[in-house]
């Protein structure tokens, strides 16, 4: 499930490598030139540390030794980065390899509302793009400071749907140096599964992993019993917490009007899920079915279930919650006013309106996949990207080692 071998570190800034599942870029983020730097932004001392172009260093080498290509070993301090630009949030994760896992060394998350009014206009608004560029500029600075060797930055539903999405991607590249890859819904689902499947509850029954985003929701049916899960079926619908909130209008105020709006949200989402629900109906009736969700909706509801005074990732990530409790909380929130919801811990003003749409989506998922318990993941696409990048490095190293061994045998 890796994205392919990493690009050469000597490649020019902005050069990208494509793979079957998306683009992997090893670009250099824009910065102002400092005294003593050449046009590429490197200092003379940096240049002196680069390998000699003729492959000779520390004395002459034999012809056979110079032809051998060493397997890549990460240099101390080098980091990998994953950036996920969604419809509502901009998130960055920077990590260093730690065995077959990784250790996070920096992170960033900001609500940018990139998809605000997209449902009605079909375009990204000027205000939303400015907010997003401000957040991406902070990301670019973090990427510069953290000695990032290899990064992948992706954009999802908002940029997929917006008529000016590609133009915005070019503007981001020009102003920040970040090369965003607009990924497909299928790739989005694959990365989410790769990032959080380790938190699936143990069992041998079929499992569904879902990701409720700002502009879309992905559902994935997994084959049971596999260490690295194989995707059997999946569906993406264009309903996330932002797009659903913007589409289903408010007709009146008051509790009954809010509950009526919630029912209409449920109906819209359930109709979109219908093809997937029909395909997985037989599997959903089996014993020991499992369910895992990754999104702000499930982590927020899990926090309310635990009655946390403030959000605590360590308490929420990996939690198993009774599905009935999540339904009860969803019903309670759907009848509250935005002001009432904003006063609840772990919701606040930013999520007070959007969380209702998330609840409607979650309940529709529980309808089609009635697992008794729900796993909660505070991880997803970014972690999936990091695992892909690091797996690609390991695969590249193994391939180079095998090639060198084969050349050695031929030399003998």
C-alpha cells in the first residue's frame, strides 16, 4: 500500500514523482534568499557537504564500488511530512521513523472552512482561500524548519468539486511552495484505512471503516483476518459536515424545526448510502461485525460520552464506545440550539453547527452497519500518508540491496 520509491534528493525544487496512487513530492518550500546563498537557496557550506558528482569521496574508489548504489538509510534528524487540506480543516503532521513506526515531532491543525458556500456557488470563495493560504504559510515554515526530506500534501473534496480548485492549487504552489495533489475519493479512503486500521477492534467478523470529512464521507468494507486489510468494497458520498450543513436549509427556529431538519439530513445521507447499504447487507447480518470511525464527529461525540472537560486525544484515540451511546448523544445534540451546543465541552463555537450534520451521517452509517460498538480513531489520512512514504523507503532499500547482491554474485 506504499506510494512508490522516494524521489532523488538531488532533484530540482518542485519536481514530482507520480505513482499508481498519487504524487509524491520532494520539493523545497519557498523561503527568502539569505546572504551567502546561491540561486537555489543553498549556502556555500551546504554545497560543500553534497556528494561529489563523480561519485568519489575520501579517496579513489574501484570501478565496481563506484557502480554500486547503496540502499538508502535515513540521515539523523531527517523527517517526513503529511499535509491534508480538507473542506473544513488544514492539518499537518511531521514525523521521524522509529523502527517500523514513527514518532511525531510537530503538528498543526486549523479550521479554514475552505468549502464555505461551495455547495451554493460551486467555487472556493476569496475569503476561504485567504484563510487557507494563511494556514498553509504556517505549514510551509514548519516544513522548512524541521528538515523534511520527503513530503506529500493532498487536497480532497473541496478542491475536487470547486470550479476554481485547480487554479487555487497553482496559487498555493506559487505563494508557499507546497505542491498539493488533488486525490480521488478512492485514494482518500485508502489512505484513511492505512492510517487507522490498527485500531480496529479484535475479531474475525467483517469490518467497516468510515471517514466523515467536511465535504464527503468515505465508507470501506474490509476483508476480515488480514494483518494489512484488503478493501473489498467502498463508497464515497458528497456529504460531509460542511456540505450537508450548507445544503439542508433551516425552515424555522425552535426544537421541532431543528429535529425536522435533522430528519431531512438523515434522509439525504441515507439515500446516498443506499447502493453501498445494499451491497453490504449480507455482511452486515453476520456475527462479530466491527466498525471504526475517523473524524472530528466521532472524536467529539466520544469526548461527550466520556464527559471530558476538554479534549484529550490519549483518552479518545482507540476508545471503543457502545453505538447506542453515540446515537443517544446524536439525538440530544440535534434538538439543541447552536448556542446550547457551543457551551458543551469539546464542541465550542467552531463545531456547534457542523456537529449536527456529522451526527446525521453517523446515524445513517449505524443504520446500514449496525455494530454494537464503535471504535474511535483520532488519526487517518495524514498517518496513512506517512506510513506510505516510509514503506516506500523500506521497499526501495530492499530493492537496492537485492540489486547489489545480484551484481556481487555476477561479479564472482
